[in-house]
């Protein structure tokens, strides 16, 4: 009876771990897509002639980007760009590659003429599209894999009476 309870607890713990890992991947994909949308919207604002401060203020007031706490509403400060990049670096919303792309984007936004900014925005969008494609390709496999891998753990009695073994399927 105790062995059965132990088996159930192990299977339950592994299943929960798989679910947590899958939810983390889902959350990362959500923020990756949201960052891409933010950069895409920024392109329209740059084309409209908005300044860096105006862009940050407008983005920070949008409800969709409320999870992006690095968007500061105080754009009058001269070190707003530095604070944004530091907050992105400290943020746990993105993995390292996406974090670096976001930092690079906000460091360079508003530092050149309109054509230079539009070119850099296009490069940032292309980089995010590549990261999104790679993440989506691995996402389908990993989402199913997490559930299968951690849920398909089996405890079996060894034929030679050496005790219980954990078999990974």
C-alpha cells in the first residue's frame, strides 16, 4: 500500500512539473508575441514623427502592455533609456535572447533619423520573427513532450527481486 501511494505521488509530482514547465513556455510565447506587437506599433509611431519620449509614454498608457513594467511613464527624466534597459535586464518576462533583442531595441530607439529608426525596427522585427519561429517549432514538440515525458513515468518491480526501479518511457 505504501509503495502504491509512493508511485502515485511520484507520478503526480512529475505531471505537475511537466505542467509547470509547459505553462512557462506558454507564458514566454505570450510575451514574445506581445514584444513583437509593441515593436510593430512603434514603427507606426516613428513613421508618424513621434519622439522617443512620446512613444514610451503612449506605450506605457496602453493596457495591453501593462505587464511590461519597464515602460516608464516618467519620460521627462534624462536617464529614461538607461532605466528602461536596466528594467528589461532585471525582468523575468523574457529569456536571454529575447531580453537582449528588447534591450538593443530600446537602446537604439530614437537615436537616429527616421529612416535609420525604421531600418533598425525592421531588423528587430526580423530577429523576433526568427526567435518566434524557433520557439514555435520547439513549442509544439515541447508542450506535448512535457506532458508525456513527466506523465509517462512508470514504477516496475524488477524481475530479480532487486527492488523497485524507475523506468523512463
